[in-house]
C-alpha cells in the first residue's frame, strides 16, 4: 500500500505541478496581452545626435517649439543626477517625449504619440506638420544630425 501511495503521491505531484505550470502560462499570457494593450507605439520618431554639451540648446529649442504651439512642457531629470533627462510635451491631440538613448549622452529619441493609450490617434497631416516644424527649430543647433524613423 505504501508503494501505491508513493506512486499516487508522485503522480499527483506531477499533475498538480503541470496544472500550476499551465495556469502560470495562461496568467502570463493575459498579463502580456494587458501590457501590450496598455502600452503605446509611437506615431513618428526622430533620432537626434548632438554633442553632449549642446543638450541645453536642444532643451531650449524644444521649449520654444512647445511655446509656439501652446503645449505644456516639462523637463525632468530621471535619476541621473543631472545626466539623464526626459522632456514631456503635451498638447490637446499629441504627446511628445524626448529621452536620451545612449550612454555617452549624445543621442536622443523624440517620439510622437496619441495623448493617451487607446485614445484616438492624431491626424497624420497634423503630426507631419509638427514633425516638420520641430525639425525647423532644432536644425539651428550646429552639427546636429536628425533622422526620421
């Protein structure tokens, strides 16, 4: 009887383990689905390469662009003790995030988004006009390289 109980116990443990594994996979799948629905892909992306000493000039141009369009502008140091910054620009129909993307602090990504995840995407012509206008502001920075992705 102890042999059968031992086998039953092992089989039961394997069954329970397999059931828990399947439930964990289902839970992970639901979590990943919810995450992807809550996250947001950019509508447009600009990649900016500048000399790190020109960061302040970039921030100034982003502020001027924001003021021209009456957008809200926020510049935040995100834990880098003055090294890493996030620029958050918010309009009624657009959200623009600028963040450094390299360890040497010379590359920035400027991404254009709908104002909220799942919200209506802004008009493509409006986005293209904003991208063009922003490029006109930041192209005044010497030796800047701008690529559109």
